[in-house]
């Protein structure tokens, strides 16, 4: 297997994080003007103490109307009571029962994507043919959004995640400027498109999640059109990319550990554990940002109110005090309390859906193909791990069972 953009390999990224840890488990970075939090327990404290470590980092973000509109229904970046109200409304429609009911359709879409890929031969790209379209089709159908919007949303999501943190020592101010210049025009298109869609659904409801969201009421309050746009945008951007990254990361980890392929074929019941270990080993979102609301001590360091904090999920998931032999990909790891989906009130609402999609895709991959090999004659194209740990292109060769 050859790798394109070698500077973006996981090993180089982990070496960078090792360098950060040598400067202290919690320390201030003068270049980016933020605190790095690298250990498991310190990261857990940041994620679970939402009163002290705010998810609303808007004071650090560029002031721009397209970002402001997108943020309105994005409860991931909201604190209580706004977070409680928005998540409460969404949770009434986005239920575990609804997600579980998607399993037959996920199976159907996966098999159709395999048929389409196989029609072109036994060599195809896992991300292009399966990893990207599967979660997008599922989410688009769930929301009632035309699947024909797939190309546009992919262009937006790729731009959104690639412009962030290209340089690990880039200042927060320059990151904000880059976001305004590169993302805002695409975000404006998405906001306009979704606002028209939401208004049409309000006039003529359908049997989809968007219509249900508009009807849900808690304490006499419903989501307005702009809040609904923010939530739909969040699902379309972050909702599908987590499953896409996890599927690619899982196949890549199995390629690096071929003996695990055989274990999973012999015992398919281990697939969920393999997916969880993949999430620990390569968390799609490497870190989460928070802002201190008051002076606080963590890891022996005093963080002043207003300072920005970067909680590194990547290093928390490899803390040897919690995970034995943390750099080893071990599908028998038990327990596996990784922090990939966050913790506390901001635990990822879409985690059950992402897990379901990847588990189904992995099971059907192994049922359909007797051999799945990452090609060594075509380079693997990795995402920038400082922004997102994942694969843009993963060329594979398969053999039908």
C-alpha cells in the first residue's frame, strides 16, 4: 500500500502528539493561543463539565451571517438552556426506535452499492463507491432531501473539514479567516437550499424526519425554520462523515492487521467490537474545542476564564493508564471506554446510526467477498489528520465469495 500526502499519515500525526505530551499533559501553546489537554481523565473532565468548559466558542469564531445562521440550530455548539431545548426537540423525532427501523434499508442500500461497484470490475474505491454514498443516502432519505444533492453536500463537507487546521501551528485568527474565505460561500448555498426545503416541508409535510422535527413541540415551543436549517446542516455535514471515516478507517486497520480479517470471518459476532476499536484507534474527529467560562485548574495547570481549550480525543484514546498497549489494534479490548463520540450532555446524538451503518457494511462486505485487499499499485489518499482522521480514497480489490 502506498500513501499519498505522506506527511498526513497517522504515524506522523501521533509523533506530533507525542511531542505535545512531552511539553505536559496540560499546557498552553503560545503559537495557537490555546491550551492542549491530552490525557484521558483530564479530557473526560473537560467533556463532562459543560458549565466550566463551554461548547459555545462563537466568541472565537468569525462573525459572519452564513456562519451565524448555520449555528442557530447547531446544538453541538450550544450550552444550556439552548442546548437542552434544541436537543430535547430533536430527540423526540430522532429516536432509537426510528434508527433501529432503518436497518432493512441500510442493508438494501449497501447491497445496491456493491452491485454498482462490482459492475465496474473487481477493483473499486471503498470511499467513493460505499463509504461516502451509504451514510449520505440514508441521511438524505431520512430527512426527505433529494439524493441528487449528494455531490454538492460532499463538495461542501470536504471543503469544510479540509480548510480547518491544515497547519497544526496555525493561529485561531488565521483559521477563522480561512473559514470565512473558503467555507462561507458554500455554506450560504447550503443555508439557502435548506431554508427553501424547510419552508416547503412546513407548508406540505411529508413522512420524513424534517416534517417530524417541525411538528415536535416541547413546553409549547417548536423549532423555527432557521433552527431546523442548522440541525439539518449539522446532520448532513458531520452526520455522514463520521460513518464514512469509520468505515474507511476500519478497513485500513484490518489491512494493517490481516490476522484480524480471519478472526472476524471466523466469528462475525466480533464485528461490533472491531468497529469500536477502530473508533478508538482512529477517532474521526481528533480533538474538540471548548472555552473556559471561569478560572479552573486541570492537570495541575490554572486555565484563566475565556481561554480556549483543545481536548485531544486521539491521545485520550491512547492513554496507557486506561488502555493497555494503546498503540495496538485489539478487537478483544474490554472494556473499551473510548471518547470518540464525546461524553456528557454533548455525547453524539448520531452515534447509534453511525455504528449501525458501519457494522452492517462490514458484515455484508465479509459475506459478499472472500477476499478484500487494499491495493498497493494505487495510492491511498488520507485526510489531514489535524482536521479529521480518515481516508479520501481507499482503492481495493475484491474477490466474490
